[in-house]
């Protein structure tokens, strides 16, 4: 078995690699990444890529087709991965997340790859806090990032066939510890605030709904999607991944973190404009199709692992929203230094 994982050097990637290495000890795991966040390591052990057989540094927009030789399955994580970056860099976001993703799937199908797992997002439901959305509910993407996932899914569906099984995992918002931690995710932000300064500052009015999932449970879902029997669902499957127990309103989430880390103060911006990105999601289909792969890590455990991890690296930065733990800050900094151009391509200036 040979599995290619694109975007393996991000936040979710290290958990996916760990899981696949444990489940398929003899598989050849190939990583491909631009390495934007290569030096944002938060592990205290070795680099996460030590579990990979071959690591490529490449751009999925200029995907070297030879890499697909002998590949059985692709886990496609590579993306510009949040709304703030997508809002500022809309064209690049659509080029990477949408056009290059569809192009990669087409190349993969021609090369005889049999399985394609796409990291999609529940954010495609947009403003949807009345009834929990199912996979058949109308989509309402509000941002370039969410649109990129909708457009990609739409063009992936007709590519699926008996020999090319595609699973689009519409993930809840990720949380939890990672060897390349991000703090631009709601629960991670709250725990970081609590640990660094004993304070959680909610930027919205606290009412939006968000489903959450621990990164390790994302990895379990990816593992399921790689091996899912085609008889379980059609050649193309889009499925919400998360659990009913993890549909939270932001203010409840903050209060839960404050209870878990005593002494934490929560402040809500009562004057904030309402955040339209509010969605409740129904996970019945995932429960039915993948009973043995349901999310197993809850809120308390996720808070605890984040707290332990942050304390373990001596994290004390109360100003972390301006730090390297935010993906937008890294990309902006690399551009400022002239290392990345406006299309997020490496300039290789030091090599000249
Ligand atoms: N984190 C979440 O809450 C969440 C939720 C739902 C879905 N997802 C999806 O899961 C995937 C992984 O998310 P993440 O949180 O690890 O994001 P991340 O930003 O931490 O990692 C993305 C990785 O993709 C790489 N990459 C970006 N553009 C590339 C390109 N042109 N060529 C090659 N590599 C490139 C980056 O270098 C990075 O290592 C993304 O597709 C994201 O949209 C994430």
C-alpha cells in the first residue's frame, strides 16, 4: 500500500501520519507539502516527518505527476486553511484549494490511483443555526475558503467511478494538540488564552454555533475513508464528520474551558457585529456508515491535552494572536521577507 498525503506538514497532517503509520506499518507513506509552516514545530520529540518514507517539497499547483507512480490512495489536506487568509488572498485560495485540488484528482484518476480522500469542511453550510444541517441540506458558503470546498466537491463528484473512490469528509472545526499547533482555531485559542494570561477574549457576541472535532478523530475518519468498502456508500460520498455532542455555542465553549482551567476570566464582546458563520450539523450519516470510527475524544480531554502541551513548551504568550501560531501571520511574514511572492510561491532568494 502506498499512500500520498498532501499538506502533511500542517496542523492536521501529523496526526494523520501517526495514525496511518500505526495502522499500516508496512505501507509506503509519501508526504507532499510546500512547507509554509515547516518551522512551526510544537513537538518536543522528533519532527513529525520522521514517520514518512518520502517527503516532497512541492506545490500542488505544479504537481509533478511522476509522484503518483504506484500510489494507491491520496489523502488531500493541502490547502490555504482558514477564512482570514481566504478573505485577504481570495484568488490564491481558490487556485490552491479548488483548481489545483480538482486537477490533482484528475491526474490521480489517470494514474490509476484508486482512492481519493478530500478534507472538506462543514463551513460550507455557512449561516445555518436553525436546524442541524445534513449532507442534503442546501449549501451556503459565506467565504472564499468555504466556497473553495463547495466548488471542489462539485467537480470531484463526477470524477468518481468504480475504480476511483472519492470521499469528501466535511470536517467540523478542528481542535486539540498537534506537532504543528495552530491557535487560530476557536478551542485552541481559548485554551491558549487561559494558559497564557488567565483570560479568554471572545471576539464575537458568543452566540455562533460550531461543531468541533479533535484532530486525532479526524485522522480516524480519514483512516475509515481510505478503507471504506464501496458497497457501504456510492463511489462518491460527502459526509459530515463530527458528533452531535460537539455542537457548541462559542460562549458555552469558552465557559467550559474556564471551568476546566480555574481562575480563567471570560470576556464577551457584546457590541460585536453578529458573526454570520454559525452552523449546527447533523452527523447521523457518519454514525450509520462508520460506527467503529466515531469521535472518541471529548471536550474535557481536548482542553487537558492542549493545556498539558502548551505548558510543556513553556507557552506564556498572552499576545499569541499576533504570533507564529496564526497561519495568516506566517504567510504575511514570509511575504514581507520576500520569501513568498503574491501567489505564495517560494522566491528562493537566499539561493541566488
Ligand atoms: N483545521 C480545521 O479546523 C479544519 C476543518 C475542516 C477542514 N480542514 C481541512 O483540513 C486540511 C488540513 O488543515 P490544517 O488545519 O492542517 O491546515 P494547515 O494550514 O495547518 O496545513 C495545510 C498544509 O498545506 C500546505 N499547503 C498549502 N498550500 C500548498 C500547496 N500549494 N502545495 C502544497 N502544499 C500546500 C501547507 O504548507 C500546510 O502544511 C485543509 O484542507 C483544511 O481545509 C481543516
